[in-house]
């Protein structure tokens, strides 16, 4: 990570601490039961540095239920016999399907199979409840995540830093929506619940005035003046940022720093950005990091939504919370009632599972 961002500290370590802005999504997506410890991907990932003042922080991806199958491909075929066919050879020595299968199983096949079992149970319950998830449902959730991450670019960056793709996100989102649709009829959200949530979180709904800007950072006034001259003559800002800016983190995206509010940038940088018109390019601005040429690209007015404005958003958040509370017991009950034969588990454990499911079914009939 490049340290040459607008900040009040001249010390390199302090600069690192001052660059990252914490962005927390307003709601959490329900975790798929039985996947929460071993099978969820999407580890904490740092947000693109915003040249902000304050402590260094990370953003946790609020994307859950990623199957271990995304990392390990298990060959689904009878594990005993029929697997001696060669899939590769090294200097004339074959590697058989059996060897490949056994290696993949040892690397995570059991957890992957458990994920697949969980997904099959969820699909079966969705069929029973006549629940389906459309592409429109998934896209609506993706748009909500884009808003939480400050736009499509912010979400894509978070996905990239977490080792995920948009396709895997959509698959996992489909699972979340399916669970919510199954369990939502069991939830109850009253108007007084919405009112209490709004009052407790009123400050988080308000947003200050924000601007979006790009910059080109160089060490000397002479360099900055030469770049400004090229820009005045029609050179492309993003291209020059990629070629010239010493802030390599933002240079990769044409100098873009994203949206920021007051108090997030060092004073000279912030004062200039907020006073400019959209698409205006500044003269060189000096800070502790060097000389910045700033281009203001967008702005957002301050907002202070009422309870009525946020009513449906809050209702969705509260439903998600209740679904999360219900889902663990729901999945435990599904597994206890199901007849599951798992050939990757030890024979004794598999037998115990089958016996437990049979006993449960018998007592239910009685």
C-alpha cells in the first residue's frame, strides 16, 4: 500500500495509520447455518485508502455462506473402484483418478460435502414452501450492497480483496434470499420496533456533505506545474495519474479517491476539494505529502432522513435479524430430521446420524 496520501502526519508509520477510512454496512446478511465456522469465505479486507485522518481500520465483508466448493473441486464418482484411469502423467508415471480424488478429499472434501448437504436441505425446504428466488431478487440485494460500499467500484474492490467474484457473490446471495423467504413468515416486526430502532440509530442514517475527487501526487512544485500545464493543454487526467502519481494506490484507478466528508482529509486538500466546481482541476496544492493536483468529480448533499423515509429499510434490517436468530435452530432441526448418508464420515458417526434421524422420525409419527 502506498503511503503518499493526504494526511496530517509526515512520519511514514503515522501516515499508514491515517489513510484508511472505516466503512461499515448498515445491515448484516444472515449466515447460512452449519457454514459459519469452516466454510465461510470473505475474510476482513482493507478498503481502498481514502487519505483519511484517524486510525487504520478494515472493512469486514458482510457477505456470507460462501461454499468451500468454491475453493476445492470434488470429483463426484464412486470412491471405490473404477478410478484407476490416468488423469495425468509425470515422466511416464501416471496419476490416477483415485489419487486425485483422495487428495482433493484430504484438502477439504468433507467440509465441501457437508456444504452440499446443507444446500440440498435448504433447496428441499424451499420446494416445500413454494419459495423461489429470481434474478431480480438477487440483483436487488447486489444493488443494496453497492450502496453500502459506496458504489459498484467499492463493492468490486472489496470482493477482489476478499478473493471473491461477482458470480460467487450472486450465488451466495441467492442462498441468503432463499433462507429469508422461507423463514420470514415466522418473523414479526411491529411499528414500535421500527421506531425504537430508528431512535437508537438516528445518527447513522444521517450523512454529511461529501465530495468525490481524484488527485495526482508528486514530490516537487516543478513536477506539479508541468503536469498542470499538460492538463491545461488537454491531457487526460486519469492517464497522467496512472503514469505520474506517486500515490500508487489511487493511481491505479486514475487517481480516484472516492467520496469523503469534512474532517477526512488534511486541511489544504479538503479545503480545495470542497471549494471547487465539478470537473474543475486545481492548481498544485501543497501538503505534507507533496504537491497535489485535484480534480473534483462529484458531490453529495448532506441528508437527514426521517423515520418514515427509512421505515422499509429498518423493517428489512429487523427481519434479517430475526431470520438470523431463527436460522440456526431451523437448520439444526432440518439436519436432525433428515436421513443423511455421508460416506466421507467415519462409519460409526454416519450410523449414529442415521439412527438419530430414524428415532426422530419415529417419535414424530407417534
